């Protein structure tokens, strides 16, 4: 049976530096988290990136990923949030 | 698929506009705990609450982390204690032991507050009801987390004026007992007309006898989100104004619905309702009064305030009912004074009076809320204010309430500090003319003619 997607939204906000996306993607691939969509923009001088990822085959739990991404964010000097997709889906779709 | 703008909008609501889930409240029926032996009764109550709600705090934390939405309070509401304790309690002190048990149980499961130290006396008081009411001053000063409410009136039964008279005296006694702390225990006591059975908000939450064994009710918030949205449509027509409030209320309520369903699933307790109320806090920008100002008033209390509030309340409901299939509780805009910086500013500017607040309660979800009044206010005057508020609810077939704080030793011009989410309040003047002869009449005010619908 095909497993259903376990979608999370990863957002990165902060000062633009080289390799933000690379670092995040490296972490995701190391943990078998598949990126479904990625978009980025600059809002009032700040780097703003959003990823939709599927954690279905993830080797780490949601909480672990949240903590790890938080640490990566701190390392690069940006804020990285990881949230379940439903909150956005519920709020913006009827 | 969700796009970056939508994600940013949601996160901005949380980070900058104080969007949060104000409370997850587990309603727990204590009917199965009834026992004529007081010790056994207390043991059963403690066991029941600590079993049903044992995972409340962890579950709320998990939801908070996974969705990135703050859940401010974890609460419990129980079956009105007057019903539960009737068979075992012979004195007010007996009832106080139940309050202490509720307090201990709430602490054990990490609940911020527990509601249901209550009596429903809209038509008459049983002996147990009266004992519980007389125990309220002792119960509230002897506990940290227990909240008490008394339903004094309803559209179907009229107003129990004997209970209204008694509550004026009880409120002063609560004030007196906590006078060294600015009579702060009065915050934990509210009187109602048409009290809902499924209200998740304190101090008035109790688990009605019409409810199942246990249920999850969620109260959302978000005055700051509505205010920000309205900031973008300044000067536009009423149609645009209403559309904006509705859309925002929809989004806020969907978050509540999601949290309620998730909590229900994780705790394996049925989902009851989402309460749509706009609940302010003293945080800057988290104010219902600020929304009224954004709609076009210099201060809350200016002419037009009642109309603006009526509009706001109605649009919040219209947007909210689309977002959740089960809406209940109080569902509207709260207009507490101390918990709303905009409202405090309005009092200090002389823009709003007790009488104007009373008018506003005709069109909003609750009533006179968190209003500090002089400590030398007579019991009959307090009962008079309560009776007026009950009459508004009874005739308009809506919930109304009064949560007044007579601050012993302080008068108009003084300010009281309640701390944290409860904020501070300037003491408001009360009409000094007497209603003694009216309040001292015995009996009840009959139900209004339009309540006879059978």
C-alpha cells in the first residue's frame, strides 16, 4: 500500500548568506526527507524561503528535525521553522 | 499547494499580531463521583480529573510545537460542584474541601485554571446551591486555580433576585478576604444569565449536565489579527469592512478547529465546540478596543461604539461559523477592561463609563468584565448592577455576565494591578444613588413574555 504524504512546511527567514538552501537541503537528504516544492523571495531586505517537504520516510522524528533545523539556523544566523502543513492548509483553503 | 505568501501571512499573525489559541479546555463530568461520604467524594473527584486530564499539558505542548501556534492556557471545567456535592456537604466548609480537591487535581495535571465551582440557580436555590454560594469566599481565598460561577437568571426562568441579592454580599466578602491583594480573588468569580454549558473561558467555564462524560472545547483569540487586517482597509465602505472581518475571523477560527480536532484525537476525547470569541490581552495590539478605534472611533466609548461593536461581533460570528461546524460557548467579542490596553486607555481618558459598557454588553458576547469599582460600594448597589446585566441577557435571549472587582480600600482615581494576562485597571465610578428597596424585595422576576414559545 502506498504511504500517504506527511507534509511539513520549512521556512527560513533572515539575512541572505551563501549556502542557506544547500545546508537545509543537505540535512533533509541525509534524513530521507523529500522536498516537494521550494520558493524564495526577499521581503524588506530579508531572505525568505519556504519549502514543502514530505517526512513520510524520514529517519528522524518531527521533534528531532525541528531541533536540528533550529540548530542549523542558529549556525547560519537565520531563523528556521518547521511546522506541519495542516495549519496553513486549514487557514487558507476552504 | 500552499504558497510562500500564505505561509508568511500565517506566521506573521502568530509572531507579530498575537494570534494564539487562548485555551484548550477539557470538560469533565463528575456525576459518576457523587457519594454521600465527603472523603470518598473528594477521592473520586481527584482520581477522575487526574485520570481524564493526565495528558492535557503534554498534548497541548505537542500541538504547539508541531503547528507553531501558541496555546496559552490548559484548563479544565467540571460539572457544577453544587450538584456533585449536594449529597455529601452539610456546611459551606464541606464544600470548601471540594474546591481544595479541584485545586490539587488541576495542579497535578498542569492545568492553569479549573472551572465549575458553580451553582445553577436561575429559578431557585437548593440547600446545596446556597451552601456552595456561601462557601465561595472561603473556597476562592483558599485555592489558586479554582474558578467559580453562578447562573442567576435565564430567558426561560426569569431572574432569581434572592440569589442576585446574596451574590452582592458574597462578592464583597470575597473582596474583603483578599483585600491585602487588591481584592484579586474577585477575578475568579462571575455571575451569568443564560450561562452556556460548553464555555471554555474562565472564570465562567463549567461542564454542563447536558454534556457527555468528557469533551474538548477550544477558545481561539486574535484581536490583533483583526486590527491589522482592518488597518489595510481604512476609509473603505462598510461592505469592505465587514468582508475583511469575516475573512479574518474565518482564518482565526480554522486554527482553533484544527487544534480542537488534533487535541481530541490525541487525548481520545470527543471534540465539543470552538468558541469564536475575540479575547484580548494587555499585550500591545491585542485589544478589542483598538479594533473599535480602527473601525473609526477616537476611543472605545465614543458615540458609535455600540454600533461598531455590534458590527464586529456579528461579522466575527459570520466568518467563524463557516470555519467550524460546531461553534459554541460565548463566541463573540470580549470587552474586559483590565485585560485590554485600549479599554484601559479609554477609561483613563474618560471616554468610557460603566453605563456605556453596560450598553455595549447588549451587543457583544459576554458582559461587564474585569471592572474594578470602589471598595466602599454597597452590596445592594452591586446586586443592582448585576440585576441590570441579568435583565439585558434575559430579555435579549443572550448570555450576559458580570465580573466586578470591588477593591477594598481603594476608590476612583486609584489603579489596581492584577498581574500577567489579567493586566491592570483604573477604578471606575459607580452610580451613587440607592436601589436598596428594589434589591431587598424577596422572590424572583418572572420570565419575559417572549420566552413562552411552546
